[in-house]
C-alpha cells in the first residue's frame, strides 16, 4: 500500500498540468449539476408553498340573498378539509379589482351595480392541497346557489405538467453532464497512462497484477474527485451568495417569501460523492483501456 500511495502522489506531481485539467473538468461538472439541483430544489419549495396555500373561489348567483350567502358560508366552513372561508361582497370585489387594475374603474362605473358576483374565498388545509383533493372539494360545493367554482384548474394541470417535463429534462441533462465528465476525465488520465506506458509495460512483464498497476491511478482519480467536487461546491456557494441572491434582489423576484436557499447538507454530500465517482470511474476507464490493449 505504501508503494501504491507513493506512485500515486508522485504521478500527481509529475503530471500536474493534466491532473489539474481533470480536476477542473470534475469541478465544472459538479458546479453545473449543483446549479441545476439548486434551481430544482428552490422551484420545488416554491411550488410546495403555493400548493399548501390553495384557494377555491365559489361565486354566488345574482339572485341569492345576502342572508343565504352567510348561511352557506357557515355550512361550507363546517366541511372537512376547509381551513378558512371568507365572504367577499360585490363592493369588496369591485374595490379589489380597481386596486389591481385601475384602468377598469371607468368600465365598472359605466356598467353599474350587479356586474361582479359575491363569492366565498375558501382556503383548504394542507392535506387537501393536491389535485385530487381540490377536485373532491369542488364536487362537494355543487350547490344550486353557486353559479361557478373556480380554482385555476387549467393552470394547475399545466403547471404540474411543466414541472414533470422540467424534471425529466433535468435527469437527461444531468446524465449527459455526467457522461461527458467521465469521458473527459478518462481521456485526460489516459494521457497520463500513455506517458507512463513504458513503466507500466515493464511492471506487467515482471509479474505485477492488473490490480497493482491500476491502484495508483484509482487513488489519483479519488484525489481528483475530492478536490474537483470541493472546488465545485465552493464555486456553488460563491455563485449563490454573490450572483443568485444579488440577481434576485436586483430583479425584485418575489416568487417566494424567503430568498432562494442553498442546497441542504444531503444534496451537498451527494455532489461530493458524484465528484469522487467521476474521478474514480474516469481513472478506472482509462487504465482498463490501456491494460486491454497492452501485450
């Protein structure tokens, strides 16, 4: 083992440039994977916060008396899965619409009263904040006094489809990055192996096993993987603190209440393991190709 370690670290120093190139490739790959994971992690957190705050709007018919509206409000509030119910009168709806779209005020004044229906704004408990739970709640609100129940069905379905497509593209992109990284690392280490071909052929002729020949390069790949993944993670931290957060503040991105978060510890450890695997697999692939062709 001492001999293997000496050969490994001697090779790291003697072929410093090529080893730095391999380490840089691993660092760049880990950084790209980390950026993608951070985007997906924050996107999932944002959509989860949206999903846990689902609102259903139930609009009354124009001929329903106000007293009956409040009776239905109490009836709906007593249903299971309802967190809160708020009655919105026509005047409140008109005021909200004018606040959000001031240009609609002249149109509303010309149309007069009775244009906007009164409604119930229903907030579901988090356990019901999923597509099937919302559908069940909408079915339970099938009452003759209600003209329409709206929860943005098309938006929810399209957004869920978009997220599923984004995750699939992410898996494909991550796989391509990993394959490209292994290929680049393997070819870089192959140059190191080729520069020492005479030494390796001599070792094989005097009886060294393939494992003894391969071990120093595996250790080199391990060192490159640890260094590369460490550099990539540090770059990800710098990018998060000095680029993403500042960009979010500059553009006033308010998709979420909290700033975009960094990756949790288990994600960071996964990136470290990925970097180590890239280095080890690249080294193993390079030496295996050489040994397969060597006499």
